[in-house]
């Protein structure tokens, strides 16, 4: 066994909803701890899945290349189909890129706080993780410090935009300047899992950087705005050479047919995504207004969640107050702080009332 494995802590998923409901004696649990889409999934997905299972058996392996989905994504993003690496969620893609690029003694640069899988997968492959703290007051990246952290051993720089867990958005121009300042031998991966929720700029994606630089890759997921967390579909757009290498270690038939069918249907319903984004922005603004009114320290979010400091740093107290009423939020990402997936309007009203009571 790799010695590093003995020292790592696994990702611990949320307690199953039914178990929480039974433990607390609540009839309804609203899970706001994993940034899932509270507005559900496009009805076109249900129709497509039911049609497939009605007319097909499951005795054959799925399309190992996810050909139809690949072509739809390539056409939309104006990339070559061979530039796409499609995985079982972005978790698999993150693991594949680390297996492909990282050797013992390499370094990875990441702004913190960050999605834990970036560091975890690098550590498994023997990398040194160089953490660059984000600005504590605003949650924004310190780009100059990120550049200084890169040297000849650095193989990866991770940019999560908007960032998880802070929700902060970095401009394409700032990312462009970062990439320009970094050696071409270092790959900059821009994780845009939450980019669909950005409403402050007309074109938030860094897609254009793929054409400007040879060392840029962009990751996307169907788990968030598209509401397909259960189907586990993520993908990366990357230079063809790297994509080819990653394909050699990708598990055969990694993406099952139902996931492919669901992703194709979801991608075809951009109206559902637009409604989700609009409703999320409207509800997000209500939370920010209340936090401003109450003097709560939070980070300006462009995602479907808000990261904030609990009143009196009593994160567990507030989280428990919400949980007793059936609302589960994310704890443990920073002492005294909580991450709240933006709920639907009716739940937001109840939760904000509980927050006000908690502070009195």
C-alpha cells in the first residue's frame, strides 16, 4: 500500500436523507449541503430515460466513447470531439488527469479553501500540494501569489471558477493573465462546475483561453445547473495530446447508457437551465440582502451556494437549528463557517426566519 494512503482522510458524503429523517423525526428533509439543484431535473430527462428502458434491454455494454453526447458537446463548444474526456462525474476526470500527469516529486498549486479532491488525488500520486490562501475578507484568488508558487516542478494549477466553497467568481481576464505568466509546461485546469450560475457578466466561461494557450483545460459537469447529480456525468475540454493520453487510462465503458441518455436530454433543454439560473439568482440576492442587514460576514457568490461565517462563529448551533426543522447545510469546511446551497423560495423564507431567531 502507498504510505500516503494511510494518512489521508476520505471524502465523507452526506448522511442518507432517510436516515436523517428517521433520526430527527422529521417528515421532510431539504438537503442543502451538496449543492444539488433544488429545482429538480428537466422533464425531458425523465421522458428520455423511460423511452430508453422501455425499448431496450441492458445486456449490451454502453457506447464506450459516448459518441452521441461527445458530438453534441463538441458542436456546442466548437472543439474537436477528440479534445473531450468524459467521465463518471468530474471526480473521475480529476483522478484521471492526476494519474496521467503527476509523478512523485511533482507539485500542484491550488488556492484554498478549495474542493478537496484536487489535493487528495495529487497526494495519492505523490505530489507536493502548494496551498495559496485566498483573501480572507473577500474570498478572491491571490493571483500574484499563485504565480510565485509555480516552479519547474509544478505540473498543475487548479482554478475553480466560481470557487467551491467560497462561491467567488474570477474574471476571464485575470485568469488569462495568470496563464500567460505560467510556463507552458504547467497545465492550468479551470473547473467551471458552477459557471452556469454566474449572472454578473454576459460570457463568464474561459472557453476562449483554450484557443489562446496550449496549456489550458476546462472542466464542466451536468451535476449542478442541469440537475443530474445522480447520473454522474462530467467532462473536460483539453489539448488533443493530453486527451489521448487520458483516454488510455480511462476505464472502458465508464459511462453507462442511462447517464449518456440523461445528459443528452438535459443538454437539449437550455430553457430548464435558464429558469434554474434565474430562480437561483433571485433567491441568492435575498440571502445576501439579509446577511448585509444582519452584518454577517459572507463571500459574494456567483454560484448556487453561499459561504458565510455563522453568528458568534457558532456554526454547529445554527446548522442544528436548521436541521431540527429539516434543513441540512454543509459544515466542516472552515471553523465557524457554513456553506448553504441556495434553497427554493418557500424554504428560504423559513430558513431566514430561523436565522433571525437564532441571532436574537
